[in-house]
C-alpha cells in the first residue's frame, strides 16, 4: 500500500472505531438504565393520555353550553308550518363529532335500558367469550412455536404430541367462535326489537304518524327509516362491538406479551410509527358516514316512488301516464346508482391505501420487531440454540400477526364507525322530529299562493284547546295546508243535538275545520272547546278498511277483546248490519265473521260507505263528522243511515252538497271561499224553496243575453 493511501485509511479507521465505541457506550448506558427509561416513557405517555382526556372533557362542556344556548334560542323562535330558517333546512354533516356521540348514547339508552336487562347479560356473556378467544389465541401462538421447534429439532414424538394438543384446543376455539357469532346476531335482534318498540310507541301516539306526513316535511319516508334503517343500525352496532372490542383486547394482550419477548422499547417505537401512519390514513379517509346516510336516503326515495305508483295505479292507468312514471322511476334509480358507483370508486382508492399500509408496511415493521431477540441480546436473556430462536421467532411472529390483524381491524372499523354514524344520524333525526311534533313544533316549507309574510304572526301563534261537553270555536283562524289563512277568525258554538251542515266551495276551510276538531292540526289562535278525541268519530268519503276479519271492519279500531269487554256480541253486530241491509255479506263466506279478505277491493264504494256507517253505529260516539259519506248510496239508504244515527243520540256534522241531507240538520255553517262565513239555524224547507227559486232565476238570467240579441234583431227590422 502506498504511503499516501495508508495516511488516508488510518484516520478513517480511527473514526469508525470512535463511532463504534460511542455506540457501544450509549448501548451499555441504555441497558444499565433501561428500566428507568422505560418507566419514564410509560409515565410520559400516561400523562399525555390524561391531558388529552382532560382537554376532551373541557371541550365537551363548552360544546354543551353552546348547544344549550342554541336550544334556548330555538325555543324562542319556534315555528309551526312556516318555512324553516337556513339552519334547520341545512343537512346534517355526518361525522365523528360530539353530535354523533350524543345521538349514539341516546340510542344506547334505548337498546340497553339497564344493567339488569337481557341485553346487558348478553353483552357480559359476549365479552367473556371475547376474552376467552384471545387467551386461546395466545395459547395457540405458543403451541405453534413449540410445534416448529420440535420440527427443527427432528423430534418426531414431541412433534406428534404437539399436533394432538393443537387439535384438542381446536374444540373450545371453534365453540367460542360459534358463540361469538350467536351473541352478535342475538344482540342485533335485541337492539332492533327495543328500538322498533320505542319508535312504534312514539310514532303511533299523539297522532305523530299524521304530523310527520302532513304537518312536517323533514322526513320524507318514515317507513324506510323504521323498517330498514333501524335494522341496519342494530346490525352495525352489534357488529361494531365485536369488531372493535376484540381487536382492542387482542392488541392489549398481544402487545404485553410481545414486550416481554422483544422489549417494551421496540413495541413503543413501532406503535408510534403505526400511530403516525394511522393518523395519515384517517386524514385521507373519505366521509363514508355521509355517503351511507345519503345512500339510505336515496334508497328510501326510490322505494317511496314505487309505493306512490302502487297507491295511485288506477289514476296513472286512466291518464296513460306510465311513460311519465317510468321516467320518474328511472331518474330516481339512476341517481341512486350514480351515488353507489361514486362510493365504490372512493372505497377502491381507500382500500388500496389501507391494504398497502396495513399488510405490507406494518408487516415489514413487524418482521424487524420479531428479529430483535435474534440479533440483539436482551438484558437478563439466556443463550438460545437454533430451536429456541425458531420457537421464539414463530411465537412472536404469530402474536405480531394477530396484533397487526387486530390493529388492522381497528383501522377498518373506522369505516364501519362512519357507516354507523350515518345510520345513527337518520334514526336520531326520526326520534327528534317525533319529539318536536309531540311538543307542537313543526317545520314545513310552504308554497302559499299569497306568500307567508302577512300570515307569519298567525302561523307562529298558538291557541288554546279546552276539553268540554259541547263544541265552541272562539276567534280561531282556519289555515290551509300550504299556509294560506282561509278564515282569519271563526266563531260558532254547537251543543249536543244540534246537527250541523257545513257547505262551501272547495278549498274554503271545511276539511281544515274538522282536522282541528279531530286534533290532527294545531290551533293557531283563539280557543277551541271540544269533547275528548274518543267522543268524536270521523267517516270520510272513502272509508278506511283495515286488514283483518269482517268483524274487525265493523268494530275498528277496537279489537275482539275490547268488543267482548263492552258486552257486544256477534248477534249485536248482525242487528247493525240488518239495519243497513248488509247481513248478506256474512253469509257470502264460510268463515262468517272470521272471514278475511282485501275488503277495499272486494266491496264496492256503496258497500264500503255502509260498512263505515255500521262502524259508527257500533261505537255510538257523541259527535260524528260525516265527510261526503253517502255519495255512493241511494237516497233510501241515506235516509236509513241518518235517521238511525240521530236515533242513537249522535250529533252529526256533515260536509255535503246533496240537498237531500238538509232536512237532517238544524244548523248550517256556510263558507264563501273569500274568508267570510255564516253560521245560523237551518230551516230545510224554507232553504229548499229559496234554492229552487234561485235556480229558476239563474236559468232566466242565462237566457237574458239571448233575449237581448233577439230584441236587437227585431229592432233592426
């Protein structure tokens, strides 16, 4: 070697020895103080966690104060059917925020009502099997290492014994897996049952089902929410507990076991790298919760369009509107599919990123971690031969794969949590809207022909309802469904026995008046004295026939048990049918009163109206609202209906344009369609003469132009 080259090599070697010496000294110092450094790291991480929890609690309290202020402001500006403000019409953003956890906690209180409930026992049992499954996995990992060790050593007897024990432990492992699947399915069913019962109790009380469809437009398809979204929420919640609790438990136990083999420092270092990559992935994750909520909404709208077509099939067929309806259905379907395809594309790119990071990047880190006992002598470690190193590597590798798989499932569960957030948002919105309706708060976008600005004061107002024996309206405004004030102040009184006839042009307020009487619409002002809801019976032009037996059509909404409690027999029902000449219907079916059919299709319009009148005779209310309920029957049948109703002591309030009904009423409420009305006694005979005279004069007036034209012709001669 040349002298100049040796002069260059020697300093390099010295520097290399110095670096190795420094590293050796640092390693020695670290190993001597390893316990203290580990404690310091763990204490630092624990303090950071406590500080983060404290900040989260402070933020939660501040958010609660802001929410309370917003709620107070909202109560001060509660609207009824006027157009909601921008904040109420703005769609909720589905994300993992305080609103989601508040809604989820509220739903959890419903599906798990208490510590002694069956759901709690199922959760405890499910948790037990989750822990058992993790402990079995640890045992299997150790047995895998022992099997490979025996294989490397070439010990056939030990190898076969390890295989036998491995097969024996498979029995409790498979049983545990089956129990986990059973518990998850049972929890989903229990959650759905609890939530559906809770929603049904609210939805079918205080006429909430009517308010959602007629007085509020925040929910377009409650049937979709109750039948589909509740089931998806329950299934997602049950899956999330299993898919989240077990991975977290696995991570905790596997990490503790790994730290004993490879040292806590390696585990902490790898955890920091994993946490960093997980944070980046979470930042790049699309808002799948919002996507799921939008998909469920579009599914509901598409289903509603088909339901609407079924409900109005006859009208569409008569108009030959099948092409227009096809365009509407195709548009709804393609909108749904376009959104689904968009979600699939976003999931493709997100899945590519997730698989690369979780399976390969984290896998490479895991291999480095498993190699620590092989290449680095741990303090207090023993000298290992080839079999021991192989057993250690296989066991650690198995635990690391399980821990990595657990962490991967936690990462994948973020997407599941976002989907749960979407279902939680929709179900919680349904509960909030039902509570608003029951408290008298409605939000409906109006299309008033005159604008709602002038009517705002009336629409925001609230009147008073007083339970009374008689009916009396005092300065009550009559409002149309689109926000028009039809009558600014209606006042009249009606005592029992005063039969009322309500007449007027279409859209003058007749139906709105009876909706207020029936408790369907709010009272926007004044005072309404009316009997309780059970004392008022309503019969529309096309009566509602429920699914069930012929007997149930007569006693609806009572059931058979209620009918028996009232002391009513089938013979009593038959006597009612004889009055209306309906007794032959019972003889048409071998089952008699227990016959079931789609009565709306089986019975003609006239028979349906007579069945509705039989229902009135069965219930015998104090007041009856008859809305064109005799339009499809003969005058003789109409006479029987009204005379028997009056004989039963039922006060009749009729909406009809048939002059034949005037003689059955003693009061008349007439609207002119311009906001004015007249309430007075009805003299049927005198009014009939006046109407005949009016018609004669109208005929003469229609002939005046022809007479004038003829006079002009004669004058020109």
